[in-house]
């Protein structure tokens, strides 16, 4: 294997708690997490299994682009990142709070 980042170091930053994420967790059993930029699907699956003791069915990842912002008259850049949608089996559940 070549540098798959499969070590048990946690690639999960934190759960992404929004209204959309809460609805998809209740209805579709899909949980959303913010992850590090170098995270892979296998590393995320291993991290979810180690942290929450559940096995994900699949993982989908989305890259969040950086955005230009103006705050109090000053220009800046809001950092982007990466988020992962973790799909679980019907009976599995993750307690986030």
C-alpha cells in the first residue's frame, strides 16, 4: 500500500451540525463530518470505526472551496476544507451530543 493514511490517527475534525445534517441523520442515516484536507475514504472509515464503534457502508467526500469575504471593510479569505458524508446501515446510529 502506498501512503493511504490508514493509521488510527483521527482524520475527523468535528461533526458538522446543521439543520440539513440533522435531517439527513434522522431520515437517511447519513452523518456529516469535517475532515482534514489529506483525508481519504479508507482513513475516514477506519476513524469512524475506531471512534464510534460502527462500520460505515460508504463514504462520500466534498471539497469546500475557499471564499473571498469582506469583513468590516477589510478583504480576506475564508478557508475552505473538506467534508465527508458517512452512510451507516439501518440499525446503526452515532450519538453526536
